[in-house]
C-alpha cells in the first residue's frame, strides 16, 4: 500500500530511468476525465487571476474500490425489509475492506506518481487507502493533469479558490482513479435559506405554547409536530447508543444559548437539552454568530427527539484568500466530500444512527465524477446502519431561468444534489394540517446523473404513466426520482439570537423528518438491537405507513412544475411520516 507522509520529495533523476522511462508513451496517452467546455459551471464564480506556479496544492486522488459492486449487494440485502439479512449491517472495518483499492490500482497509481518524481513516502492515505493525497506545486499538478489552473473569486463572498475547467488522466488510469480534487468542482453548496422567510411581528417575542391544534395551520411548534406525526407520548430508552448527526456548512453555527431558550419556551419538561459540536476541516464554532439553518436543525430535532443526543458537525472548506508558495491551498474537496471522508473514520459505537442535512446545490454545477464519488461514499453510511436525510432543495423544479450550463442554454428542470443520490432519503416540503398539502417551494424531479433505482421503480413508473406528456422534454424520466418523503416547512418556531422567529423554507422539513426517524431508530434498537440504516427500500415497500399528500404543485422554470397526487410524486414523495404506523412495519 502507499505509505504516509505529507511532504513532497522529488525522486533523483537517475531513479526515473528504466524501467519507468519506458512508460512515457503510456502516460502520454491521455483521456479527458472531466470538462466544463470552457465556461465556469456557476455564474457566482468569476475569473480572478493566475496562481503563482510555486503555490502548493493538496490533490486528493479518489481510488476505485476493489469490491464496490459487492458492497451494493450487501446494502441491497441489509436494507430490504423482506430479506433475511435485513438490519444486519456491516462494521466500519468490513466496509473499509470492501472500499479498499486492489493491488493493481495501488501499483499503477504509485508508478504514475513516481514517474512525476513523487516518492512513496510523500503520499498520505485516507481510510482503507480509498484515497491518497499529495501536496505539490500548481505547476506540477498542471503537468500531471494536462490542464491549467486559475484563481476564481465568488462574487458575493469574495472567497477565492484555485480550480480548472478540465483535466485529463492517462487513459489506463481511468480504471483506477475515480476523482482528482480540487479540479473542476467549484462548489455552490448552500442551505436553502435563500427561500427562507423569517416572520417577525406576530410570531416574534416569547409567548406560551398553549395554542390548540388548529393553530398548527399557521404556526408550527414542537407540540404541533409531535401531534401531526403521531410521536407524542413515545418514551425513548436507547439514548446511550442512539444519536442524531446534523451537518452544517458555510459558517453556519448552532447556538447553545438559543437552544436553551427554545426548550424553556416549548419543551418545559426537558432538562439540560444540549448538543455537542464536532469541527471538521476547520469548521469553527462561533457561539456569537448563530445561523438560521443551524439553529433550525438543532432546535427542531430536539423538539421531536429529545433526549436523543445530537452532534452538530461544523464543516469548513473555504480556501485561503490567495494561497502563496509556502501555504497549500486547502483541501478543495468540497464540503460534502470533506465531511464524508471524516465521518467514514468514526468508530461504529460513535456513529450517529440518523443524519440530517439541509444543504444542496444544482446538480448541473457538480462534476459527474465528484457527484459519483460523494454518492458512493454516502452508500457506505447506510451499510453501516445510518439513515441519511438530505433536503430535496428548491424552489420547486428549479430556480431562475433554468438554463443549462453546457453552452446550449436549453430550459430544463434543475435537480438538486445530493438529494438526487439514490443512497439518501430526500425530504420535500408540506404545509397545513387539515389537509396536509405540498409547499410550492418543495424541490423535486429526476436526476440527470443517477439512474432510477429498483426500489422506487414501481411507484415512479405509476406516476409517469399517469403524467402522460406533461412536462415532456423538461426532465429525465429514467433518472433517480425524488423526493422520497416530505414534512412541514412553513412558519416553524425557532429561536434566533434570543428572539422567536417563524421560519419558512424547504429545509425546515429535513430535521423534522429526521427527528421522527431518530425515534424509530430508538424503537428498533430496543426491539432487536439493530438500526434502520438505508431507509428507502423500507419506505417504498410500505407506502401506507406514510400520509399521502395529494394536493399542491412545485412550480419553477416558467412552468407549473409537477403536481402532487395519489401515491408517489416528485413534489412530496410518498408523503409525511406517521410514527405509529412506521413502528408497525419495523
């Protein structure tokens, strides 16, 4: 295996003689790995400058696992409620072994690095050797990848990053290297706070939560959520092992003081409600700068699933302003990849059973190799017994003009990643209680990167049959369809900076649904000592355990979008959870 060290050491020229020199023709036969066809994939990034060629760049090489197909078989069997292996998840070590690259892959990559003067001890390895990192000058990275790097600036934040618009690898290495980063992934990860509406006035100020259930049509409190999703009265017993993981990005910090105020207001019977913070890749923990998304996530999850322990993963990833020759550009792996690489190292006894993420980005801005790498790594969490929820994004089927960024300027519905990954549970948005209806901002549609998984084929094909020619040509009917489920998203009561606010946004639904699943994991742990893991096969096999939402649309891209209806639909998925009915099927 490749050895660990983070310091670049160039091989003496003599060491590059035969037999390595005979490989020059092999390494000269290059094939494009990914290209943006000459234009930046997102308009928020603008060309800034040319980096100093001596600037050090940390390159991550994601290596192809030797047994990923076998891993998917394990995932299919352990998540299938009708299979004898249901719930029999794998350990971290077992997953790492499946994700370990083969000897041929290790050797081919090693020889390629050696050819470029990089010794074995200048290569650091990640978990199970699934990726390797080298720190090299930009000039050498350009030679190895047959590309040119530039500095780009974000027009809103002025953050600068070093990226390229395309890169190539020797043709034979395409069978061994899944991804090189940072290269063409620019990163437009955001919470859906651009669609948040924070209401003041009538819902600001602290008042007692004594309103009758009918008020839940206009103001959502923890009591409302417990009543709507049938969780009231459930007594948790597995808090020593059951945990909720909440991910935060973009310098969104969760406030412990605001959580205390929230619990005093809405959960007077709780004691010592709190969360722990795990900083990932320099994520930070500024308690004086609470974020809407971070506070929403931690408070709503607490409101449903207290006293289940909550871990808030504050994940960084911003590059330094303009790296110089003595400081390397930060990982550049992007927040999702940086977080999943970290969480993959967490021991089994510390891994949360439920994860909630209220972030995403337009799928068309994500390189296919990057999206595939992240999606495949998310599959490993399900196999280890964790249920992973992502917001379905929004607004609706796409924001703005919905023009493609491939030069054709075609109008197409814009799916959201990672919600479009088939190994996560995507959560859409609803409003109202009698009846529950789709929220207009609920993101939903069909992936252009990932194929429709078998667990949803029957439900999705029924929807497509009923849809007929509506929206024909605006989406990929063979793609992974989402959302899978949905939950409340309008005027949820949240404390922000000591004030009570009513928050409306599609990501309000994700911690809500995740809180219900955390309770369900508690129930399953008490029942048989196992967790739910990857949820979707169970959900699609038991649609009657959810409340079907049949009214509403998710307009966007100058269209009415899709319509909610009987059964699964790309607005509210299978519907909203009913905890008691879900208990009956697990």
